[in-house]
C-alpha cells in the first residue's frame, strides 16, 4: 500500500471511542469534546468601555463637564448622566445606561476639582463594546471533536463553563519485541553479547504523549510464538489499541503478523514506504494493533505518519494533514525510484525562502540522523537522485509531534 491508501484504510476502519465522561475544565487540556458547547450568556453581558476615559452623552456636552462619579470594572456607576455631566470610566467597566460615547483620557486638556476640560476633537468611534461583542448568547463556542487547548478553555471559562463532556481517552498499550533488547538503566557492562538497549518503546510512548490517549507500557515481547500470542491476547482485553515495534518482517523469529492473523484479522502488513515497509495493521477482538518495524527510524516515521493520525481518529478528533513546505536542497539527495521516502533533514529560512539539507547516511537503523533534524524530506516514489538546488516538500517535525 502507498501511504495515502494505508491512511485511508486506517481511518475507514477505526471508529471513534463513544464513551463519554465529565471533566473539570481546569483538567481538560488535550481532551476531545463529545458535544458542542454554546454560550450561556453574551460576552460582554453589558455595554463595556473599551478604553480608560469619560462616559458622556455625545452631542449633548460642553467642552467643560462636571465629573459626577466613576465606573470601575466590577464596581459600576449607579444612575444616569445629566446635562453638563460625565462619569470617569475604566476599561471593561459597565457604561452608564444613557451614555453613548467614551472620551479618551488622552483628550483631557485640564482637570480641576470635579471639573474636566476636553480638547476639541471628533472621536473616530464610541469606544463602547456592545453586548455580545465577543460572543452572543446561544452561539456555538466549540464543536464536537475539538481538542481543548488553552485558548478554547479560556473561552469556555469566560462563558461560565466549569465542566465539559469529553470522550474517554482510548487506552493504547505499547510493546517492544526482541530477545536482544534490554531496558535503559541496565549497566553497560551487564549487556550480553548481541544485546542492545530498547529505545523504540520509550520513543513511541513519547510520540503519543501529546495525543488525547492513555498510554500504557506493556513491556517487551520475547521471540517466542507462544509468549507473543499470550501477551497480545491479554493486552487486547484491556486496550483499545496496541502498538508493537519489531517482529513484523519475514524472519523465523518474527511472530507479530502471524499472531494477529491467528487471533484476529490482519488488514495489511507491507507499505510502499521507505523507511517503514514492514508494518502490520489488524485487530484482535475489539483491539486494533499496529505492528511497527523494528529499525528505530522506521518506527518513528510510521508512528508519525500513520499511527498518530489513526489514533487521533480513534480519540474522536481529526488529525490535520501534515504541513508541507517547499524548500530548496542544499545537498544532493540519493533515492532509488519505487517507494516514497522520508529522509531526515535540517531546514532554515533566509530572505523568505526555505533551504534544506539531509542529515547524512539515511540508514533506517541510524537513530542519530534525528539529532539535528527538524523536518522530514519527502521524495516521491517516481523520483530518482536529486541535485542541489532542486525543490522538495518538507514536513516540519514540530507539526508532526504536536
């Protein structure tokens, strides 16, 4: 499958979580709204001053007026303004009922006692915010599927919302696979011949950290068909989706794909993608399973381009298409036609144009190619080697992981 075909297949099969729960607004960041939210009152709920100054009746005042009181935010002036009168007013304060103009304090030429003199001028606006200037009662503030961020939470708080209905977070279990793996923290001298540290499980869990999901560390799978079968069957009972890394190729000790097929259904297990060709997707019971490749770069690329958008769908929201920017190559780029490839790159901006260079040898085992990378360079499957100066699409990593 090409990438777009695989993405369409994933999103067509994954149905959003339907269970709903209530969440206090202050703890709702990153959660997905399960129903629209409408304004219960207009904002502002009263006519409010947009500036510091003096409230008057436009066209009915002299150059010199008597100050009969003041209106502060939360402490409004009580009463009306009569002929030859004004009220000192501050930003956000309630405008007296019969006032229709705020004269800015910068237009005061003199003040003595309770009298104030204004410059002769023609105000360009009233500087009064009408009721509902920001939101009108009954208008929709947020839609089902919106992810709650600080700005949206602030809007809800301003409308008096303290509790929101959100979808339950999907439970995502993360395995790594391979007898050669040891957990970080094991002393280097305790590594046996042929053993390496497990980086994939940690990396995948961190790549999911900004999604509205609950991530569970399910540990490592041994290279044993029975152990893999038991672990996946048990994990499927408690998880909405599971992610494995490694064990999806065609080696004698690669059991993930065959176990998915034995216990459930296997939708696909190969992609027309580099890095990331051996990726499995299927279902055991009610649990979706993503079998990612074992090479670290392949794990990351498939997690970014396929797993994260799929889990966003499962969580009840929609992942935006990756941001693509045109950039000019500053280094030659090698590519064998046949599969779309995503190389690690570093882009910069100068004089309104973007330039990008790759980060060296692009082997799928070389996690170090991400050290200086801030983007993925997208190379179409029909494209061959590219010279410096060629324009390519880049996908900034910041947008892929947030």
